[in-house]
C-alpha cells in the first residue's frame, strides 16, 4: 500500500537553489521508495472538467517567465502511461482523456528532485478551480484503489500562494499555515474541505484556489486519515513549503 503525498513545489528555481526545501524533496523519493507509477494532480493544469493525460511521451513544459536560462534547458523525460490513464478514466466517470499533454512545472520540478532518473511512469490529472474542495476530495477517494497497486498519488501545489505578497510575511500567513497543519495531523477532513470558511485568512493566502485544491486528492485517497507534516519551511516570507504524507509510510 503506497502512501499519498502533498508537496508545495515553490518557485521553479527551487531546482537550482540550495536550501532546506530542495534538500527535503531530494530526499523524499528515498523515503517513499519507488512506486510502480505516479499519478500527479498539479495546480498548473486548470480545466473545467477532470482531465487525465494519456500522452505516452510527455514533453517538459516551461510554463513560467523571467527565470535563469538553465531552467529552460531542463527536461524531465519520464514516460507517460496511457494504460494507467485509461484505468483512471474508468475510476472517474465524466473525466476526459487528453492525448497530448506535457509535464508542467507542478509535475516536473518536484519529481526531478524526488526521482531524478525519470524512469517512473507519470500520469497527470488536472484541477478544477471552479469546483470546490469536496469535489477534489471525491476525486482522491476514487483514486484510492491505485494505492494497492503500488501507485503514488501525489498532489503538487502550495500550502500558501499569494504571489503579490512575496517578501511580506506576517501573522496571517503563520495563522493559516498553523491551522492547515493542525487540521491535517488531527485528521479533520471535514474542516479541511471547508477551509475557505473555517481557516483564518484563507482568501488572503489563496486568492485563487488551485494551489490548495491539489491537496485534496491525496487527502481523499487516504480517506481523510490523519497525516504527518514532512516539511515546514517558509520561503520569500509568505510562501509556505509545507508537505504532508498520509498512509503507512507516515507511521
């Protein structure tokens, strides 16, 4: 039984810059072991309906601007897995398969550190910013059987994500992150699903929801069980790099 994991992927430059969050991601693959495949729900693929990548050879998408040239030369040539993608479509009625979809940086920037050999097949699933956390939790619940097949359910987003406040941390960020970590470790999925109304300063920390919605797939795949905090660091003062794990490996 594979655990489920949520990581805050931070700036794309994380792959180039030394620091505690880069070191954490570089060691996470060893802690988790090698899954048969990875299903990654990324905050950087936004769609109205659930979409599943069926691309056997996904390209590396550099979906950002103004970063060092070295970053644009990076490639993560992991294979896709159309067969697994079709299986996921069977688990998610109403979902749509996408034949050509590369890896956005929500996928490849953490995975290039976690599994740098790029040998594990990866299937990407989109988030639906117009749908609520309960919807994404249900997507995760539907994916739960994959855990028994040695498949890692990975959510990639951000515990806090207000880019207009980079460099301007404060109590509003700390209070939200404290609430989030406590709700995860206490196993309060109902509260997490209602984060927009219950968490302090929720809208200020997430003016748009996509970076937190990717948390709810791994949470749902673990059926809302208590989780463990794996990483708890702030970057640029206001960007929480919190990461969580649910399941056997969290014991």
